[in-house]
C-alpha cells in the first residue's frame, strides 16, 4: 500500500479538517493508495478533496467522507465488516486496514470486477467482492460487527439491521433521494439479561445517532430506492 508520501499525507490532513480524530483511521488514509482505484486519466486528481468518476455513472467517494464513515463504524482489528456499494474498491481497502474481514457488495457486475482487479493488485485476500442487491445484505457471512453503506436510503434496510451482531454498528446516509441527508449510526443493543425486560420495538433494539449532514447518491434496491426514479 504505497503511494506518494506527500500526497497521501494530504488525504490525512483533509480528514483531520473534517474532524476525524481516530489515529488508526488516519493511518489507513495515509497508507491506502487512492490513485490505484481511479481511472488512469484521473490519477493526478486522486488526492484532491472530492469524488471522481469511476464508470457506470458512479464515483469514488470524497476521501474525507470515507474516513468519516470508517471512524463512525468504530472498527476493531478482528471485526467482520460488510460494505454496501463496492464502487472502485477503495473504501473496502480502507476498512480492511482497520478490520479483520471485509465483504463488499456491488449491484453492478462491471464495477465489481474492476474492484476485484484493483484489490487483487494490492495483494489482499481478506476482501471479498460479491454481486447483489446490497439492501438485502450478505447473510452468508452474517452476523457483522459493522456494516457501512455508501449510498443514501429512505430508512435503514431491515435486512442490514438483522445481520448485525449484538453491539454491531450500521453506518448509513438517510434521507431523500436528492436533497438533505444525514449520516446515521444504528447500534444493535445486546440481548436483555435474565433479570431485564427485553424491549422488542426497533427503538429498543437499536440506538440511533445522527452524525453529520451529507449528500450521497441514492441506495438502489428492494429496501432502498427504485432505479431510475
């Protein structure tokens, strides 16, 4: 995971400016070569503070936002993580630098293949790229300690909440298809103990936190927005 030290340090500085303080996340931003995950013609802009096109009408996320979402996921080295929206594969590699196992799901097979190729070039086997409807999650490897969603939905998809382990965190932008959205974190509460009353309502099962205003592309799928509307 090598790149220009000066340029990678720019990504770290940008993340700090947006309030990221987790040193492990900042270290990951300084090691993961973002320029390897964008089309060659955009490589010189890979260290700018903004999204870049990656094909299929999609973009690689703003680097500071990748850092903010990784910090919000509160990852530990042994965590199992699901990313919804593989895109270029860059975000998955940042997550892998912080966790033990990452599965990233992409609905567009062409993008998924590009992400596999880019990740393989980094010599990593602990990131698996799969194709499917990300709003349904990936139950084959559930439960997850964290799920990170890189598109905005109208509400947290119930399959993703169900696939969280106790204490697991779902980080997802929530809001209208186009308009003001908020980055949210939903933390699954541990099961009630033998002398506690279990609250079966969603508000009892999950702690909800509103983190920061954001703007993301819409989350497409059975538990998101319909395509083309």
